């Protein structure tokens, strides 16, 4: 039986990815900053462990308690929507600590075991905004674009050891707690000079039809493919909007 370790399983995509792998008879290590037993179905194949990806001690304890895993899914992440001018550097650092350095630290933590076994897959959840830039997301986009680049480069040095790395790029998913969680880093508010831009962004999102956004199950399906199909492309979009953005970006490169 294969084992997957997933970061950020308390809500949203992480929770859905955990359900998806459980339904397919995998052993699932669902990690959360504040472990909760009531969010996933009870199963002897499910282990819930505490993990904060910004803490070296938490990562070491989690990986030791988890034992051997076949797939690591770096899903945990925080959002931040604001003009750069309205974003304190402390918030910039928090975003990078979680979205970028957390991914690198978790990858480092599983690699000795993956390399020794000459097997293992790392799936990094980034974002469709790295393909189609949107207003007021410069810091968040940079934190995720760094992971795209990191993944593509580290994949080269890990390939000789039988370790695969893939990136899943979800589109906008209003149904998760992401927007709400992002507000914690936006306490300073959007500067007045950018209010009109922000209104435009929110108005556009308000009109986006439900079949043109991303759903958690789209992300779970994409992560499943990235984890189990060696022919999966390096960058896999998840959700109708991300698929469209990726196709448009490929078209503009070819044009
Ligand atoms: N929703 C979207 O529109 C969207 C689009 C593209 C990409 N994404 C990416 O998809 C991933 C999942 O997002 P989501 O939509 O499912 O949002 P979400 O519901 O807010 O889930 C994010 C998860 O990350 C966890 N997390 C945050 N900081 C952490 C830390 N330091 N250590 C460990 N876990 C931490 C959160 O745990 P707590 O409950 O403890 O806060 C939560 O479980 C993120 O990487 C996000 O950037 C989201």
C-alpha cells in the first residue's frame, strides 16, 4: 500500500486531496497546524499529524513520526491580496516562509529517504496566477513562481535518484477558506490609491461563472495524476480557469 503525506489538510484543497487518496486505498498522512480528528472520515489508513511548515522542529518531528512515504504533497499555503505599497515586509516574509521556504524545507526533509530508496514523488501546489498574472497579487505570485522554478530545477538533480517532482497549478477556488485566511495578512488594508483597482478585481470575480472557476476536486484529481502517472507533464493546471490560462499562455508563446 502506498503512502502520501499532505501538508495543510485542515481545509480546502488539502482536505479534498486527503479524501481523494483515502478513497483510492492509499495510506494517508494528513498534516495540520492544529490537528483535528473530525474533518476526515475515520480510517485505519489515516494518520493525522501536527505540522507547521515554517518550523524546522515541527518538520523534523512530523517526518520522523510519519515514517517512509511514497509521495509528498506540498499543499499548505497562505494568500495575500494587496498592492505592494500596502504590504508590510513582515507580511511578505510570512508569505515566502510558508509558500516557498516551507516547500523547500519539506522537500529537504523527505529526500534522504527518497534517495536511499531510489523512489518518491514530490507534488508542489502553486497557482495559475504564475501563468496569468492578476492585479494586487505580486507578492503571492512571486512566492509561487519561485516554487515553479525551484521544482523544475530540483527535478533535474533528483531524476538520477528515481525521484520525480511535479507542479499542480490551481485556478481561483472561491469555495475554499483561502480568501478568508488571506485576510489575516491584509490587516493594513488596501491603500486608497489602489481602491479602484481592487473594486475592479472583486467585481470581475463576482461575475465569474461557477463552471469557470476551480473546485477542490479538480485539484485533487490533478495531484493524483501528478503522483501516480510518470508521463504527467511537469506543470499541470487544475480547474477550468487554470486550464484556459495555460492554453492561452502556450498559444501566445507559439504565436
Ligand atoms: N483557493 C485558491 O483560490 C487557490 C488558487 C491557487 C492556488 N492555491 C493554493 O492551494 C493551496 C491550498 O489552498 P486552499 O485554497 O485549500 O486554501 P485554505 O483552505 O486556506 O488552505 C490552506 C491550508 O494551508 C495551511 N497552512 C497555512 N500556513 C501553514 C503553515 N505554516 N504550516 C502548515 N500548514 C499551513 C492551512 O492551515 P490552517 O488551517 O492551520 O491555517 C490550510 O490547511 C495553497 O498553497 C494555495 O496557495 C489556492
